[in-house]
């Protein structure tokens, strides 16, 4: 059985701790980043869990931070859940490639922080996702198996791949649409995997609600490309380092899915062959229901758990707030005089 870890702030100091029975027990040592904790603090955490640890502090008395730290690679899978593909008018049985994109690590924020809606974004969407935290560097092609996944993946986290759908659809720029600051709440907990957890990995329940209305509810069993296949393919493409984050896709229930599914039924698969991506995007935007998307004051709650409760990644609760007016940066550099002194 694995253990739960929190990165937290108390008394002005950022620490790492082992989470047990609603309390966090500080782990000896200081670790600036997740990569540093995995290298130097992880073994101490396991030893504490075996020996019972020390004195804890109630989680409610500390500020829990994102367990994933910037800078790092944030690699994402697109359309990796069968139900999500169906809701956007795609055939999951016809998918023959694993789709990847990136988010900026500066989008990372905590499980309780506000999500800031940029002024120009009108279609703000949510995507609950299971995150894999890399524990072993991958610098060459490697065959990753489910049985030995814990040797590559240090642990699991919960994330919300917040997305500006209007920018994603009209501009076709996934990176920009998903990389605004605060667009990736992570945590509250990092669950360090044990070998016995491989049987639970594809039986986790993802749940997300907006203002108390359940929007997403699914199992990781829906994944088209499971973690071991994804990491095997990524190892052929790029280097991954300890502390990097791989997001494994989202199930159905996103705000955009409600619009796209209705549009797909109305337009039909045959007519879509004659529409450009931009024309289709404009139709989606025109037929969108604004009430389905996130607005100021909305509260998102999300959780990921195993049926037996052994893996529970905590509860996210994030509020949507409006972006303040952009500050004007004045040029304070001294003027350069030309000719003479």
C-alpha cells in the first residue's frame, strides 16, 4: 500500500509531510522542488510510514500547496477516454494514435487556489485528470510494463486541465489555451505508489462538480491508452525527468462536450467532411450554451479515489475569479545619449 504526501506551508516555511488521519507529519529535511524530494526525501517518507512517524499537525491548520513544482515538463494526452471521444463526435474504436500536447508549468497552482479567467476568455472549461509523476528519468526508448510501473512512476496526483475553449477552437492553439497561469490545479496529495497498487490504477473513480452539480463521473478503465503504453511511447520521443507530470486525459462531461455533441448530431458526419476546422469551430462557438462554461464565482470540486479507499488523492476546491486589469509596465531604463557625453 502506498502513502500520501503533502507539500505545505506553515509558519512561513514550506515543508513536505506524510499525511495520516487528517494530519501531516513533517518529513525531515528541506526540499526545494518535487524532483529534490523524490531524490532525497522519498525514502525518509517511506521509513516514517513504516515506523509510525512523529507528531503531526492538522491539515486544516496549514496551507497545502501543489505537490508538483515548476519548472517541469507537463505533458498531456488528448481524447484518451472513450466517453469523451463520443461526446465530441469521435469514434474511439477508430483512434489509432496517442495524441500529446503540452501545458506550461507556470500554469500549476494548488488544490485550493483561485482559477483566474483572463479577460478575453469567454469559454472557460474544466477537465479532471489523473496525473502521473515521473520518478525515474527516461532518456532512451524503454518498454514500460504495468507490473513495473512503480519503478518509473513515483506517484499519482489529481489535476484539472483548465482550458480556454474559444482560443483552442478558433486559433487551434492548445498550448496557449491551456497554459494561462492558474490553469492547472494539482493536489492536494501526491500518492506514492507501491507495487500492489497496479491492480487499482485502472479502477479509479474520477468525479467533478460545478456548484454542486455533478458534471464528470467515470473510471480510469475507460482509458484508450493506459499509462504503461503512454510512457513507452513518450520514451521514444522525449526525455522525462523526476518530478515531471503526465496528464492522462479526461472523461465525458466537459462543458464543450455538450455543445459539440449537439452540433455533431445536427451537422452529421458526412457534412463535416466539407467543413474546414475554422468553419466548424465558428459553428461550435455560435451554438455554444454560455451557461455550461465557467464564470466568476463558480466553485469546482473534484476527487479521485479507488473503490477500496486506499488511493484517495484528496479534494480540490477552486473558485473562478476575474482577471484584474493588466498592469502597465513603464520603461524605467535610462535614455541612451547618442554622440558625445
